[in-house]
C-alpha cells in the first residue's frame, strides 16, 4: 500500500534539483558505418520533410528482432508495479500508483535505434506471465489493420481484477534529420473491483541524426493518464533535447484533481530515477528507479505449436537473420512475407474486405467493454469476458485463442500448462478457433516462405519494406 505521498519534481526543462544522467547514453545510440550510411542517404534523398513513411523502405539494420505485437508487452512487463494497483483502497494513492506503473515501462528497449517488425494483416501474438504469487496474466493481440497500421491487444490478470484493452496506431513522418513515429490510439486499463477506467496515451518516438551525426532514440511530447470516474489526470511531458540546452530522456508534468488543481509534480528521467513532489507539503520522493529495474519477459508457446501467422513463427527467419546481422537474408525473407501479403490483399479485393477474427470494432457489441465512450479504442476482443470468478475468466480467455503450451485451438487447455482457472477448461468453441479469414491460405504462403529467396528488381539490398509504422 502506498502512503500519502511526497513525490517530487520540477517540470522546467533545465531542472536543477534532479541529477542529470549522461547525455551520451550508448543504449540510445546507433553508430552507422559508411555502407549503411550510403543506403540511408540514397533513400532519404528521395524524401521531403513531412513525407509519410508508411510505404517507404529503410534498412534492415535498424530492425528489432520481434514484431510490434510482441513489443507492446513492454507495457505490462513490471508486475511489481502492476499487480498491487487494484488492492490500493485510497483513490488518489491508487491513481499515483497507476502513474508509476505507466512510467515504469519506457526504459525497456533494445540498444541503439531500433524498430519492431511491422505486423502483417491478421498476424497474431499471444502469451502469458506466471507471477511470483502463483497467479497468471494473459495477453492476446492481432494486427487489425495494415494501412493504416493498427495493433489491437487485450490483457487480463483475473485474480487481480485487472484488464487492459488497447489499439496502437503509429504514424511515421520524415522530419529532415529525424524520423518521427506519432503514437496515436489509446489503452484503457480497468480495475473491476473499483469500477474504474484509466485512459492512457503514449509519447511520440523519434530517431534523430539519420542524415548526419549519431542516430539517437528519443521519446517526446505529451502523454496523459486520466480516470473519468475520479476526475484525476496526469499530464506528462517527455522532453526532447533542444539545440541550445536541455538534456536527453527527461520528463516533467503534474497530477491534477477534477477541479484542475495541481496536487503533485513529476520530474526525472524515464531511463533513470523519476520523482514525485507533493505540492501541499513540498516533500519530494523517489517514484520509480528504472536504472536497476528488471522487466518480466512474456512467455509464449513453442514455435512447433504456433500457427503460420503467429508473430514468432511468421518472422522466425527474419529475426534470426537480424540477430546475425545478415541484411541480405533478412531482406529476402521479409520481402517474401510482404509480397505474399500484397498478393492476398489483391485477391480479396483490398484490405477493406477483410475482418479480424480475434477482435471486433468497438461499439458493435451488445453492451460491455468497447460500447460507449471508449474514445478511439477502435477494436476490442471479440468475446465476452464476464466470468464471476478468476477460474471462469481464465476459461473464457483461453477459449479465444491458444495461449499456453500444449493448448490448441480445438483442444482442451492442458491442466499441466495452466493455472487453477484453466484446469477445468472445456474445448474451445468453433467460434473461438483463430481462423484468419480471407488471408488464411497458409499452405500456399508456407510454400512461398520455403522457396529460394529472390530479390525484387526494385529492391535495395539490406533495405526494409515500410519503415514505418514505428521507429521505437
């Protein structure tokens, strides 16, 4: 339980009461060699500032070896800040703890300037966390749109009465010596024992120095955490380093009540120590220290149990090549997947003729999650998750799609691979079987993936199709 707080900060750009980390953190930088620089310069020379990058190719050496659908799980990777939230009884203390949880995940990222793989239409990723208290968290995601990109996801920890629904909609632009990925969309976190919702937005992401200097990763601009039931709102500025001053990775902001009165001030660095200051008492306290924080990585089923359109299996050859810095193989294998997707889209008459299988449009159900004032959520899980006990909730979740080892879309959840709520799970109904609609001709796709790689005539060696949809 949190105590009534004294959390600190200084929202000015040049804070003097918070120690600054080094401006040259190697984890945020990528040094581009001469050949890589030539590839970048060739591509970027064809662009103008403000150009939309959703269909522009950039090099595979900036790829992170996982899909955006998996990258989203960074948001839930600190159970020590997540699981206690519904058990905090004071609404203000609970809101501050939610803000702490929100800030705790941004330090999780690969070294340098990397972007996750842009998911293809109908791609899915599922996984789970086994927590130290013997409970489990479940995650389901699907790429619900490719142009424009939309990644929809669902998370629940049944025993803790926590649910998160979200759709991430990255939109990338060329900004001269930078690329910006503008992170539209929201997440909605619910504590079912308090009947509260928390609307959460994300900062934007920037890759600096793509034409000259070292490539540098930054978070920037404003993000919001808001609870309409209590009227509390956190406004957080992720500060970018200016030409004449400032520092990297700084944050500032405040928490206000429903009347607009500022109660707390936030400051620090999202890569290090973050502070909160009680404006009534003036006392400052450490809110979260990312320096030594260790995230809890999501677990997933082995590749042998995954379908061809699940992220880890779909991109396996690409990610292995990226890990080995083999740009030719990464490009070839990625092109095979994306060429197949374009062919599928043409055969069905366009993406607009396709519908997700695991998610439905928000507001199209018969009541409940996603119906009402959910503000740009776009898509919600296509199932009723309304069990009265954690066991019932776990059964409902795992009827949507395979999540744990040994589980298949048409078989019972194996008792040895599940927690208490899954042990009595019935066979998944046909409606819950994860078929992938018009894009599910996977036998032909599998054959194409196994055929010898052929570079397209219009491709550039070592170049990644569609830089993106996310620079992060």
